[in-house]
């Protein structure tokens, strides 16, 4: 599998993850507050006309007060368009970080690939706004996009040329009339536009593994340490990948589905056996999150948030161990065998 990332992860690349936004702090009576933003930067300015007047003065005066304008980092939403064999197939709202892992994980958990052996190459343009995926021996509509099995190393310049521009090889076809889109529960605007490349395989049950209670505790402890973007913005979900009590990877994103896909994509890219792993997510677990984990073959899913009735039923049917860590310590085992002490 060939991966060519033209963009750079991180703030210094120009693909900024956050932006400082100014605001005026008010209490619930409409009075101005100052100096109570723990991590914000602020300085004294005059309130602009119409922004705030009188600070809730009882005399009803309309004279503008002097107030302290503060600022704090807010998360930036990033749009990534994913083309598969030249066809626009997905639009993902995410953060501009770990995009190749996100693409690879999303292809896997949506049933488009069975593993990295199905992928000839992935290219991410310099702006991080477009990903081009070449699948091996796969056809799109009318067989026009069939790949003849050549390697990306042999033909990378030809296959990946024109990315970032509207080249002839990239086509935005009308949305598939027979395809019924399932709206993801993350509500971030992520969309799958067609199912041209989805395998029709039935989802198989996972193979349960023995695990220790200490492994769950360790992941809960890691979660309590927080992640950089969430620490600064409180606007991301996080996901942790572990195996045998060892933390292998952690990431964050604006959506919990994205964070999970990044962790799975990292494992695929790194050759990690997901059937021996567990994942810990900060987000709630409805059926679409459970399906992703089951499709990836991961035997244990731990969440610090709520789960749905349907997710529990699905976990029991497909032998997924589903655990929620309780706020006051301990855990709730919804499906699967208890851990070893």
C-alpha cells in the first residue's frame, strides 16, 4: 500500500486546528464579568455599540461601559472529500490531522475494504481537502474505473497526478438514486454519497479474548489525563487503542466516529492485529459505533459515555464485549465475559 501525504499534520503546516476567537463574558443577569477565563487572553477595550450596554444597570442607562474582551481557542472544522477510483464517494467533517489514518479506517469500517491488501494507494493533497484512493481490481459504475492490478509504486505519478485540481480523473457523479444514506449519529455532517465500492459481505461475530480489569483501569487513567485539543477547546472526542494492557495509540477529532476510525486506520497502517486489541472511546455508543468495532474485528469496546439498547443487543449477538466505565469508579459490563481481576 502506497501512502503519499502532501499536507503536514499540526498547526505549523497552515492546516490550523484551532483559532483564537474574542468574546465578552457575561453572567446570567447580563452583567459584565472580567478575569474569570482561566486559559483565555484578554485586554481592556471599550464595548462596541450594540454588543453590550449598561451591564444590567438598574437605572436603565444606555451609556456603554468599559469591558474586558477575552479570547480563547475554538476548534476549526475541516472538510475532506474522499475520491475512490476517481469517484467522489465520501465527504467528512473532521479536524486536519491524521487524515490518512481517518481515510483508511473509514474505508475499513464502512465495508469498502477488507484490509490494506485491497488498497493500492492513498494520496492526500497539500491542503488536506482531498483524498484520492486507488483500490485494486475494483469497479465503479459500468466498470469504467477498474484497476488492472499494477502497483502504486510503478504508476504513482500517473494515478495521483492532478490531485488538488479538478482533473479529468476525478468525477462527481450524481448521487446514487438507489442508495439510501444512513445519517451518522455524530451529526457532524459526514456523508457517504454512494455504495459503489462496498462489499456485500455479512458482518461476522468477533472472537472474544480474555482481559484483565487492570487494562480497563489503565485506559480510564489515560483518558483522565486528557488530550491536547480537548484540553484547550473542550470540543473533541478521543479514542485509545490498546493491546495486552499496553497503550498503542491515542487520537482525537471533532466526531467520535472519526476518532475511532483514526485509531483503526492507525492499526491497519502499522500492521497491528485488531483481533487482539481493545478500544476506549469518549463518546456514546449507539449501533453505528458498535458496528464499526465489530466490522474491524475488535473484541472489546469500552466507553466512558452512554450506550443504547440496540448497541447492547448487537454486542451480545456478535459477541462483542461492551463496557462502560462508571463515573464513581468501577464499570458496567453490558455484554461479554467479566474481566480477570
